[in-house]
C-alpha cells in the first residue's frame, strides 16, 4: 500500500461526511446536542459545568452543575477544539475535527486489512467499506463518539498487530493502555477496553515468559490508561468522593428506560429493582436480547457484510486479534443486554460497537476471499470472479449507505421532533418569564442551544415529580411536547386546564406551555 492510496482513501473519507453534513444543520438528537453544548461551555471558558440537566441520576439539585456526570467528556472536548480554532461556537465549527477524524478511519482500516492479507485490493475494499459504512454514515461527522471510537479501535488493533510480532515492546503496551483510556474518556462502556487489554496481555505474555505471565505488559497498559483517565478520576473524587460519577451506577437498577429521567434519583435502588419480580426482569432482558441481535446484524454487520464477517472470523479464528474482537463483541453484547438492557437496546450497543467496526470492515472482504478461494479449489470460479464479487460487495454497501442516509436525513428528517424552542421561548418572554428563569423541556441541552436559557429535562414520575423538581431547581415553566407525554402525565396534556398547579398558557408549535405553582 503506497501513500497515494492512503491519501485518496483519506480524501474520500473526508468528502462523504462533509457532503452529508450539508443536510444536517443541527446536532439532530440528544447525544449530539449534549456534546455540542458541552463544547460551547469549554470553548467559552466556563469549564466542565452545565446550565442544563438532561437527567437527574447524579443527584444534582441546582444549576449550573458539574458536567458529564453520566456521559463522558471527550466528544465535548473535541467539539471545543474546533470552536477554539475558528473562534466561533457554530455547529459547523464544532464538527471540524470530527470530519478529520472520520477521514482517517478508511486509510486506517485499509492499513489494518493489509496486515492480514498483504494484498492491496483487499485492503482497499476494506477502506471503501469504512467510507460507505451504512448505518454509521449519518453519524460519523456529528458531535458524538462514533468517529472517535472507530479511530481508537482501528489504532488499537494495528498496535495489537505489532504486539503479535513482538510482545516485548513495552511502548506498545503503553499505547494500548492510552487508547483504552481514550475510549473510557469517550464513553462509560469504554472502560471495558482496559480488562480486554489485560486479556490480550495474558495471551501474548506467554511469548515473553513460558512459566508465568510477565507483569510488565499489565503494568505498562495500566500506566497508559491512568495517564489519560487520572485527571478525570481526580476531578470526580473532588466532586463526588468517588472516581466514577454517580449517574452511571444508578442505571444498573432501572426498571424501564423512562426511569433514566426519574426524580428524585433515590427512587432507583437495588431493592426496587428486585421488587418488580424476576419474570419482569427476564422479559426486559429478552426484549433487549432481540433488539441487540438485530443491531448486531444490521448496524454492526452492515446487513450484506454480516455473513462474510462471520466467514472471516472462522477463517482467521486462530489470530489473536480476531479472538480479541470476538471476545470484545460478546462482552459488550452481554453488558448491553443483561446489565444495561434499556440503554443498550436504545442505542448504546450501536454506539459502543463502533470501536469494533474497523475489524469488521477488515474481516468482511477477507471472509469473501476465503469463500471464493474455497470455491476455486473445487473448480468453481476464477481470479476475475474474485474481483467482480469484491467490487459487488463494495457497490452494495454504497447503495445501502445512500439508502440509509436518504431515509435517516431526508425521509425521517434530520433531528428529533422537538418543538420550535426559539418560538417557545419568545412566547414565554411575552408571558413574563425572566432572563434567569429555568424551563423544563423534553430536550434540555437542545433548549439551551436554541435559546441560551437554562433548562432541565421533564422528570419521570408523574405530576408529583414535576412539581418537586420544579421547586428544587426553581424551574417554574413547563414545555410539554407530545413526544414527552409519558403515561403518568398523559391526562395533563389532553386536559391542559384541569390542574390548579399547572397554569396553562397556550400552545406553540404543538407544545403546551404551563406555568407551575408549587406553593
């Protein structure tokens, strides 16, 4: 593989998300809103604080509050870098480095594929699959963790390749630890990459010492991890008294997804979780099992690529990198199905699996090649057929990518169905809201981005929770959109004038606006 090939893959990998970005003028969904808003806070010198609150699980009782107590901060930091560079806080500026990161993924994938086959054409096919990534294509250029995880995952397996050749190079074990730390700084489930690194060290340490696993790989990997994560853990210790922020740990005991927004968060306990009964607990996990299997086939496997990825795994099953990626996927599947089923089935499994995509894009052409070689040995096909089938695989991935982008960006419309928050806020100004007043809305980071006003999410728990949260946070205005109407408050939306403490002010863009009387 020469530099020119890698460079063209880079340019092509840059062009596709930039083109898609022309039809994505806004972050589009809560995660992207959140990381973009966090980047604005950093770029404007306000540090790791938030004048909005998207869930209550960390026990926060006022605004502003410490940021990233549930989601991790790296995507916000990368967003802020683009804004610092341009001197603007626009969404386009925030996306700048995400475009560049996404552009590096295809040549990185091609380089990884080349280490397996030593064949340029197969490596180029893998790089093209990374460009036309089907379900990932609409997301790699937005302010989220997809492109970050793909970059770190690709680098991880390339360094693992060097360690297969020479496991005594402690610098590479240090780099694996650094990459594990970067993934942990990107997403909470990124923490899984540290024990996976230890597992890989256990396999490779046999090459260093035939008697007992040599401790150096484990020490250097841990050191690399702590180089990245120590500042964040120290920050959490100072704020919360523990290295891990409290928001994520409560998610272990959720009884349904809507409880992610429960208020007060002390209602989430192990006892309440167990009290719902094992039948309900099992049913939830069977539902998540079904959803995550579909995600594994469609999103991770790219639909058409899936059988060839499986063939690649079988053919290269003795390769430690293949063992590692298979183990990583199985562990991630278990965690997102049985420990965090609601978050996993609602997108976390799709997000977290992005780190494995460079390996899947590597293995798919290799799996196709292994099938064609096997057929060739039986007298079926020739070298020309191999080129045709490989090209067809890439072409189908391109067609599927175009279809998914068209469906996600144009047919469904880019962005969640939020009310026009600017119009809502203007309506509130006309009805006496003050500049410092706080609003309850379905998408609190999105409300802040659109209006500059502090906001908290609508809590789960019915009208009592709404009034308690309003009093606690002094958030006396409620923007109730149809999509935010859960069962406990459905009647409030349908009969807006029926509650004494919910003073109905009117409708704006389908949202019903209330002033809350908590006294």
